[in-house]
C-alpha cells in the first residue's frame, strides 16, 4: 500500500513543540485516518476489479465451452451423415452383387468390412476399430544402434 506522508514538526521561534503536542497528535490521527480511508478505497477498487475480471473470465470460458460443444455437434452430425451415405453405398453394392449373382465370399467380406467402418464412423454406434483407433505407429529410429 502507500507510505506515510512526509510530515515534520519542529520547535519554531514563536513556539516550542511541547506546546503543540495536542495539535500534532490530532494531525497524526488525521493522517492515520486518511491513510486508512485510502487503503480501504484501494481495497474496494481491487475487489471490484477482481470481481469484474472473474465475471469476464467466466463469460469467456462459457463462450469457449459453447463453441467447443457446437463444433462437436457439427462434427458428430457430419459423421452421422457420412456413415449413412456409406451405408447407402454399401447397400447398393450388395443389392447389385445379389442382382448380378456376384455376391462372392470376398464381396461379402468386403461388405462386412465396409459396414464396420460405417459403424466406426457413426457417433451413435461408438464402435471401436482396432487399426484406426490404435496409436500412431512410431517410425524406427536408425540413429540408435
């Protein structure tokens, strides 16, 4: 906080300091009161600032969280749409293969693989994929022998 104001009391040609003690004490008390009032005002301003800053930071966090959730919503909606387009395509491939008599075991295996990928992509199914959900492989380091 602040420091005491510089004040000096001395004997003068007209009066000794002893005769002015009550005035000096009153002046010191006034200075102390002024200092206390100034410190209280500074504390009030600091609290007001901190409260305003806390409100601001809470609003920023809320806005960022809202944006994050909206982004996730758009991402999930897009993933669902892509998964459904894949399912439509897979169904068309399967229908064509049945119609043409070409539903071979290999084609059926591909259809099952493709359906699993559509399910992995679909945010409502939450199917794991052992390859796509695995951590990125690390390239071998040839510098360590």
